[in-house]
């Protein structure tokens, strides 16, 4: 039996295979012997990089073909075959979809061609074999949430916050009236005072308004704000974000955020929230997004 490997190692291997063998004639050549189904691997790739695997492979094949096209006098047919296309016309059609002109026109036009560069994973993306990505600047519109509020010691947050999230999702979410997105979980952290050793944590669901808050639950409003966003992808169920994973995740987010201190100041001492689409779990991989407000520094 082939030993299962975690998402970070799995995608690292796949990216290496694509670069080492761009002449492959089909997607399956790159997936042979990898210990995951093609369906799951395609979903993982789209989760991680935001583009379909097949599209990325095609873009990289065409990018490599450009060097032969522009730096040699080889026939278009020969270049097509070297890059894994069995027919010249198939290559020409793919080339035109990618770049808007045919290979022949590309040779004659003198135009600059923007290509898809190789994707890379870096050690800072590795969280216990899973992955975290960022940062992205995202304008978050204002929204309302209702949930059950907990007061949690900051030092205990990696343990207590995941447990509070699970208890809310299992036992309390059905009491939230008229949720906007019944399948999406929000975990909102607020720090009333930076001198305190505890925070408020609100496992919650998004709602249209705060006019009907049931007893025992609390409403809150996240203001419209510019945020920095990160994405986490794990080879486990979303309910299995354990203390170890949560601590490693927040350490990685803190490290990645500090790499961009020249661009913005992270204001996570005010509030931050995680967002989990439970419908995104495909039986292999879960996905979590994390957002915190920022102040963009003047250049």
C-alpha cells in the first residue's frame, strides 16, 4: 500500500513533476502513483492555487514552448510534438486561447508575451504537513453575526477556541434565526483592551440583521474594513483543527504577516475572524480563511 502524504508534500511533488516533464501528453502522466484520487487532487490544487490543474499544466507547457518558438527556427509541428501535443492544430488552438495570437503570428509580431510562471511552495507555507497561504488584501463589507460568546484566556485560545467552535456548531447553530449562509461558520475574536489576558470569542453564523437574538446568544457586527486574508488547507475534517494545528497555523500566519510589514500594519489586536465553508470539505481536504484588519502604510 502506498503511504499517504500530506498536502504540502503532495503538491510539491506534483509541481516538480510538471516542470520536469512538460512534454507529457495527458494530465494523468503527472498523477501516476500519487496516493490520492484524481478528483481529490484536482480539488486540492484548485483550493491551493485558485486555478484548475489542467489549465495550469497547459499554461506551463505553452510557456516552455515559447522558448523554442522564439529562439529557434524549429517547425511549429516539431515544437508541438516536443511539448506533448499530438497534432499541430491542437497546439495552435491552445496557443491562441492562451495568448490571443497563433504561434506564427507570435514569431512575426514582436509583441511581449506574458506567461504563467512556475508555481512554488515554500517552507513557511508548511503547517504540520498542511498549508497556509497569504497574504491577500481583501475589502470586507460590513456583516452581522449571531453566536454564543466565550471569554477565553489568550494563552488557552489554541485549545479552547476549537472546542468552543465545535460545541456551537453541534449544539447551538440551529438556534440562530435566518442565517444567510447556513453552511458557513464564522469565529470572531475581539480584544476589549490590549492589556487584558483574555479575549471574547464568538462562534457564529452570518445573519441579515440583529433584530432577533435568542436568549443565550450574542450578536455582533463586523465593520466594512480592509483586511489581510490567509487561507489554510488541511488533510483532515474541519472539526479536527486541533490545538497543535491551530497553534502552528497562527504561528505561520504571524510569520507571513510580518514579512509584509513594509506594506501594512496588522491590527489583529482589534478583531480578527476565521471563516469555514463546511460544504467545501470533500472527504479529504478542508479549507479555512482567516482575516484581520490592516492599516496600509504610506509609501
